[in-house]
C-alpha cells in the first residue's frame, strides 16, 4: 500500500467533459481500490491543463494525480523543480489511426454543406479553437500551417470558443467554418448527437501526437508513480474502460512529449502577442 500525508488520493481531470467524465471516475475508483485508499475526483473544465502558477494544483498541494493536455505537461516540467512526474503509461484509444499506441489524432471538421473539401479550402475562413493550451485544437493547427509554410494569417479569423464541444456547435450554427477536434472527443460527441454529426465531415487529419498524459504530484515521490503504473496496467481496468473507447494503457516516455516542445513554444508565443 502507498502511504502519503493523506489517506485520500486526489485526482483532477482537465479533459472532461470533452472526454467522458465516467472514464476518469472509473480510473480513479480502480486505482484507489488497488492502493487501499479513498479518493476524490475534481474536474477543471475551462482549461485543458495548468499553464500558470495560479492554475498549478500540484504545487498548491490540491492534486495528487492528473489527466491533462501535453502542452500543460511540458509547462509543468520545464523548470528545474517540476511539479509533476510522468506516469509511464497512457491510454490507448480504439482508433486504427493510433496504431495500437498511446497517441491520438485531430480531425479538421466542417459542415458537409460548406463547400470545403480540403485544408487548402480553409484559406480566408473562420477557424475556431478550444483554447491555447490544447494540442489537439490549437497547436496542431499551427503545426499544419508550418508544415506547408503558411502563415497564421492563412485563415481569415482565429476564434477561441472554449471547448471542442463548443467548436462543434459553432460549426453547426455557422459561427465558424472549421476547427480541429480531438478524434476521441469527436467520437463521444457523435455518439451522443448522431443527427448533428451527420451534418459534419472531416477534411484533414492532424497527427498522430502522444496522447494526454497521466501525471503524479512530484512531491509525492516515485513510490506513487510506480503504484499508479502497476494499477493502470491491470487487465480489469482495460475491460472497464472499453465502453469509453479505451483498450488499455501503453508505455510512454517524457521524450515523446519533449519532441512537441518547439511546436508548443511557438503556439504560446503567438498567443502572448
């Protein structure tokens, strides 16, 4: 049994309700049973992870285990005294484009009746994104522009809308023309809104990128990280997560996320200006 200064292990997800809250509830319950501890699960729905001291629940001692977007993980670990440690396992989602690995893609989504059939057709269009700390919704689009040596003014307008789900609603209403949507969020949303989903289509695929990591509060020590990894690897957890489109957990390293750092830094610099 892992022991710390508290009997309760505190989880926070920054990824719900885009990804199903029930998935994180299942993980938290499974881990806490395995560790012989009570648990609490908090949801931070407005951002996809901390990118400022004020948001860092780990340094504040409010969270022991977190689920967040890769740019936040990079921010939390970039200094000499990182507030989190990577758990070396991450979810493997049931999407053939992931190749059975802990990675994911974004679909560039438009209305079927928009006349947009390719990424090139987005020139001059209104493009939405969830928020700037998002790899799937914002950083991925900047990387696509860089790949084709296109400037950020290729789009007629960038509009921050707050979440992937809000971006999908804004596409349907005609407020924006397109957005990059985490494919796992899209699948969940489409299952809940089949008629609305039928009015949309993907015109490009961005990625794959390393999937959103699981992290532990650094001050809790390596014992917690090791125990978390052992619990995440259990086949009974994989079976419980099948309804959420997760087939288990696969190995991931810090280097996989570190490779994203130049792309993320460019995105953050763009937002700052």
